[in-house]
C-alpha cells in the first residue's frame, strides 16, 4: 500500500509557518529600499500600510480557496481547478527553477553572511555555510513534517520575542527624531516602494501547500493565514515606525542594514552586534518554512502526471515527499554555489503577483457558482478582488517599465514553461483532469441559456 502524507500540523504550527515564512531577513533591510523610493515619512507609512493591506487580502483569498480545496499543493491546485492544468504547471515551473528555490538560496546567503560577522570566513566559506543551512533544514524536513514544523515553530517564537526586545530598545532608549521629507513621492516611486515592501511580506501563501498534512485543513489554514498575517502586519508597522523615529531620515535613506544602524544609535555597538544573531535566527526560520512548503507542490504535480513520478514518492517511514525535498535542496544549493540566485529572484519574483491577481479574479468568478461552497469567505467581494488584481497588474507594468530587460527576461522564463508543458503532455500521455470549475460554469451557463432560448422559440 502506498504511504500517505502524515497529518501533523495544527493551528499553532500553521500560524508559526505563516509568520516564520514571511518574517525572514528582508524586514531588516527593505525599509531603506522603500524609503529611497518614497523619501518621506508619510510615503513610507502609506507604502507599508498598502503592502500590509494587499498581503492581508491575498491571504484571505488563499484562505477562502483552501477552505474549498484543502489539498496538497495550495496555489498550484487553485490555479489548476479554476483555470487549467497548464496554468498550474506554470506556477510550479516558476517555483522550482526561480521563485521558490531562488528565495531559499537568497535567504540562505543572508544567513551565512551574518554568520560571517560572528565567525569570519571568505566567500567560499560563506557559500558553503549557506549550503549547509539548506542541507540541515532539508534533512529535518526529510525525516518528518512533525520535526520540521516543530523547528519552524521554535524559530518563529524566538524571532518574534527578539523583535519584541528590539522594539522596546528602540522606542525606550532612542532619541526620537521628527519625521521629515527628503523628496517628493511620485506614482512610479510609490509602486517601486510597494514592490520592495511586498518582497518583505512574501511567503504568506506557502502554508496552503501542506493542506493534507494539516489537521482539519479547511478550518485550520484560513485561521492560521488570518492570524499570522495580522501579527506580521503589526510587527512590520511598529518596526518601520521605530526605524524612522530613532534615526535621522538621511541615515534611513543611506542605510544598507537599518536594524543594525537603529540599534547602534540607541544602545551602542555591542547591542547592535546582537542583530546578527536575530537575523540568523530569523533567516533560518524563513528557510525552514520555505523548505517544508515547496516539495508539496512538486508532489501534487507528480500526482497529476505533470512531473516525474519519483517527485511524488512518499517515504515509507517518515511519510514525507522526500525525493522532492532532496531535488529542491540540490537545486537551491546549485543556485548558491553558482551565485545565480540574485539575478533569478530579482527578475522573476514580481511575476508571482500576476498569479495572485488571477487567484483573486478566479475566486470572484467562483462566487457565482452554485457548486462552490468554501467554509471561509474573504471580505470585500466583488470590489476588493478587482482592486487587488488591478494593483497587482499595475505593479507588474511598473516593473516592466522601470527595468524592461530584466522584467521581460523574467516573464520569458515563466512563459517558457508553456512549451515544456505541452511537450510533456505529448510524450507522457494526456491524463484526464477534471474540467476547471470556471470553464464548467461557463458551459453550464451556455447550456441553460440555450434551453431558455429554445423555450422562447417554442
């Protein structure tokens, strides 16, 4: 009998996965990127509020879709069920080659670089340390989702506690500066800042990938998404306010490690050196959650016949998609050792928002279906999903206009998955998929319309 995935994730672990995956290393760096795009206190606040609101709504859409389709694979399953297997395949294709594996590699390099501030090492040593982090966390997830989620939970609790201490230090010991403006906020600058802010919020959707390893997934994952996202939004707003209030604004604009600079300004260099430990713990927590999540998509794709069957193999003892975990770890390590992760992530990461726009519009369309019965319903329909999709598409357009060569290169990498999909289907047979629900509803609507028309004729 083929082994099944083990249901070991509860609400605490799922919430820790949401928080731990989002809160990586970016919040200790990205605020300066945002401030350079919108060089005013009010502009920064508006960008972080907008990024938090978009993240919250995107998480609520995923929560609704998970309650309707509580299956392993998450976003891949939603896209497949709403549109077509080809659209789902494109998501998985972009995940493995760029978005997901590249983010693992990028965060692993942040972890290793901060480790080098404690134990000095050369570039090769930093890369090998990054690979070591990927290998260790992949091994923990290899031997079971229970130890993997336990490590994730412990690291998340540690990082949130440390961020709480950091906030107390900054706001109680720092000299507060009056917020100023160093420049004018423009629409293109606002969208560049929004992209930078959303990068720091990235990863909220990954908890949906492990639905069949979550107890009562249709209820647990929506609760975890809402609770976890709310915690992150509050933490991010507090941290950014603290950075701006304790540092002169010109320091905020020029800083490349704003958390370190803010702590040094309030508590001295000795306390600031502890930021390295916080970033290390935070990075490991993010890597752990991302390593756990990704293989579940590749497992689902293999189950659908869209990847090699071995990618869907479940370990007979540990009941994890162990070969998918190994494949992901190997490719992420290759990206670290070759140094290609930075270019790949910067070129491709924005494209995931096209898929998120599709999720929002698809969920709005599904609301008109009588067979669609989610246990959780997101707020603001039908206006909120249309606005969300519009903002997502505006970000993509702005990214292409701002950096056309890199943006189009990244878009091309995603689209390159289409010929691969059709070649795979031609060589491996056309497995029968259930008709996507949106397509089925259109056919049903057309049939009803035809019957009514015939009735009028009679």
